[in-house]
C-alpha cells in the first residue's frame, strides 16, 4: 500500500472524506527529499560538543512536542528519534569497532549485533504504531433478512465444563437472527458430559475421529460439518458480548474482499505479572500493547493478524486457502498471512467484544509464549513474508516485525550482561572515548523512550517491556533458534485455564535464569565499585557508565525475580468488577434496591443502601436487569460486613445460568468501557514503580532463600537424628 492508498484507507475506516490527496509522483518526490535531508543529518560528522548540542536540541524539541501529543507531533517525535538512533548506529559502526584482541571483539560484536536487532525492531515498531487506523464499526443494513448466516465455533480439549458453559450461553445470547446463528462446541476431548450439556441447551456438538493438528485440525474438521457464510471463533474461555456480530459484521458487507476481522483479547482475570506484582488494572498487561496499538497500526497497512479467537472469518476465502493453517503451531497468524497473500483484506476493531481468562501461573504463561515464539519462527523459516508474492511492502514489514519480535531472547540477555564484559573482564566493547559514547548513545536511548512513551502511553508503561522480555528471554531463546534450524520441531500445547493456586510459593525452577543474571550483575557492581575506589588506573567516567548500566540491569532482573513469587489464587472463577442495578428480595418479602460490586458465574457482590443490613446465612433472591428484562436468582449470603454483601447462587438451573450470562458477562458494554482507561505512562513514574518492584524482588528472594535454607537444615537434622548410631 502506498502513502496515498494508506490515507484513503484511514479516511474510509473513520468515515471521513477529504479532497486533498497527493498523487503518487508528488509523494515520491517528497519522500526522496525527506530521505536525502535525513541522511545528511545522520552522517554529518560532529565533535563531542557539537553532538551534545545537537542531542540537547532534539531532546528539547521532543519534550515540547510531547506536550502537544497530537498525531503530527508524534510523527515529528518519531523523526527525531529515528535521526538520533540512526546517527548513533552510523557512528557505532564507523567509529567504535576498532578492536585489538579477540576478547574485545567477542563482546563488542556481540553487543553490536544485539543493538542492530533492537534498532530494526524500533524502526519497524514506529512504522506499525505511529499512525493507527482507529477503525470504527460500520452499520449493518436495517433489513436483517439480508444479514448472513454465522456459525460460532468454540473449540475445546481439556477445559472444564463450567468454562465452556459460560462461553456457550453467551454465544447463544449474541444479538443476531436466530435462524441465521448456529453455535457449535468442537470437543477434542470427546466427553459425554459435554455432549449431554450441548443436547440439553440446543447447541451443536462436533467431534472428529482423531486430534491431528490440534486446534487447527479441530476447526478445519468443523468447517466440513457446517455451512454458515461466516465463522465466529472463540476459545473455550472467551465470553462474547451480545453485540459481537453487530459491531463487526458491517465491514464484511461493505468490503467484499474482507476475509477476517479481529477484535481484542481482553481478560477479566489477572495474568501472572498482574497477580504476582499486584498491578491488575493499574499497569497495562503484557498483551495490551499488541491489542491496543500494534493491531490498530497493522490495520492501516491491511496486515491485521488473526489471533485464534474473538474473530470473524468469511468461509469462502478461508476454504480457498485450505482452511486454518496447519504447518506451524501459530496457525492463526499464518492463516492471516495466507489470506493476505491471496489479495484478501483483514481488519481490526479495537473494541473489546469478548473477554477470557488469563494464564494463572508463571510456568503456564511462559509455556504459552514459548509456543507463540516457536510458531512465529516457523513462519519466518517456512513462509517468510519478505519472500513470495501477494503482499504489499507495508504488509511484509508488519508480518516481519511480528516474527522478529520473538527473536529478542538472545539480545535481551546480551543487554542484561553487557557491562560485565568491562567490569569483570576489562573488555573494551566500545573503542571510543567515554564522553563521546554518552553523546551519541544517550539521545538514542532517551528519544526512543520518550517517543515510545508518548505513542504507547495508555497500553505500555516505560521499562515494563524490559521486565516482560527479561522474564521470557531465556525460555524462548532455545525454541526460536531450534525452529530456525528445523521448523518441524515442537508441537501445539494447550494453555491451561481456570485453575487455582492454593498457597503462595516461590517458583525456584522458573526463577533460576533471573537469579543467575541478578547475581552476575550484583558481582559486577561490587567489582566496579571496588575499582572505582581503589584502582587509580581505571577510567572513572567509563566505570560510572557501566555501573549505571549494571544498576539498571539489577533493577530489571530483580523485578523479573519478583514475578516468580506466585501469589495465591483461590477462585477458579474470577469475579468481574462492575456496578449494575440490582434488587434484593429477602425471606420476609421485603425488597431492597441496591447495586452490584462484582459478579461471577457462582456469586455476586452487593452494595447495600446506607443503614440497611442483611445477616450472613440468610436466603435471598437477587434480581439483575438489562433493557427492561429482569432475571431472578436464588442465593445465600456468605459474607456480610457493613454495606457489603457476598452472595453465592444456589443450584441454578441451566435456564437460569443462561439468563445470568446474558445479564452479566454478555452485556454489550461489559468490557469496552474499561478498555485503555488505565493510568497514562510517565517515564520517571514508571522507573520508580519498576525500581520498587525490583527491591521487592530482592526481598522476596532473600526470604525464599532463608526459608529454603531452614527447610534443608531441618531435613538434614531429621536425617541425622533418624540415622542409627553404632554402639
């Protein structure tokens, strides 16, 4: 897609028009002029003072532009950041690599390669996120008789029935003509209780003779058993809202070439980072950057990825590409790539229309990310977006960046240990004066941080990317490298959902890599401080630069250690915080108008009016409402304190469970109103936050080490006392 087409797509998606469109020759001339000017700024030589003045000017300009915070200001910040970063890399490659021994060369070139990778991802990231499309829903025709038929697929393998029930009930409640909507549970676990449930509530139940190709094979078999014009796919734990199809389907009727529309994956339970660090709904989670910004940016380039759930796919194009891709373990993204290669469009609506359960444990979270990383490396190896026909340049770059992202394992470990090369081994990884290094590197780092903070502020806080990557780096590095050698290695693993963690514990197995990195940096810090105080031949400026870098690595690696301290999770069904109108019916016939604090499948939290009290243990009926509809549910009071009640539902029938899902989880506004409403990022505030978590990680590790030592001493003491002694 060229620039003219890009802006036309943006206006069409936003429902606006403008007569001012540059033709292709004019765009080409403007691009050449801008590139020539930028190239001159990047390569012009400067001494230390000139470079510092240039850097200061760029930084001041960026801070002024940050206050404006409109799209043109952001683009100007991107230009400043790109100039500073490319200027640094040009200097780095031409003026700092004169290594004179193998040790300097080993560490020096290793760092340069990691920096080149980071720069490439930074540039592609700007391309993806600097101007998100921000597509709006397109209205459906008023005559519902022309709306298409839709099959809803809910694939499952080992998830509990209670999880499937909620998703199935919500799918049945989708606002769509009932004669045009069919819901199917695709059960690769072949469980009788699932068949009985589906039969009792009027849902289709599909099984297949084998489990070949895991989820992709399950979906492809269901395609042969159904006939709807479109397919809506939801993972077993992803609960759709009633408005899902009405919000998303209009674009298919407007654009005959549209093959897939994706909506965000929103989670109503905390992931391991949020749970273990107590940051749920205060710090954007790991996936919010992708669904809040990256996918919206991909949409500008017609490169939206299918994410396996919460999406609508047109049957005909899907069958044309051979169904869901089975060649890799990230079948979803690969399927979107195949659709784009055949000239079909993909789209993204950044409006949460479904919500699910996040992974409960750190080990489960890491296992899921390993599969994603392996799958993207497999696509890179077997169906590289830079090669082959059918993709525009923008599409190639978007897909390429998605795949390159998962190669961060080795570069992240390099950055976490690089200053140790000088502090411990005295390797000169920069062949340049210390002040010159600062003059070139500092604007590159600061401008990239400020620019990304401005672009990503609602969806990713500063320095958290380093925490997320540090936790995963060691674990994804090996699968990615192996997939590059042999893309057929590895298999699809199902991510467990809906579990509990009965007791808090420190996950020593998962934490080992972070503990090693933390220990190495602490040793490097001690060595560096000793040299600073007692080595008269050491360069104080060089030591200080490496000590500051090491201190930063200590903070990040210690924060990664903190994530390994698993907090208790005693609810298998997390509650959703929401204020909804409710009515409480007491055993004596009295009714009380009140509102909910939260709800789940099995209970609801109630906020009573001031002065009203209900005793614990009392049997009640609670009424919930939606658009004039009332649902009444029997419950018992299991908690009562002041104006707050905790109710557990009492043996709801299937009809009541369906009604409860319709009045709570499937409400049209349940998830959208809390999307992207967190605290906007401030880099210094985020640094203080991550530093506090790092300190907490050191304290948790110290306590876990002490507890483990005491346990071993007691075990040895018991063994010694139990050993028979010779007379």
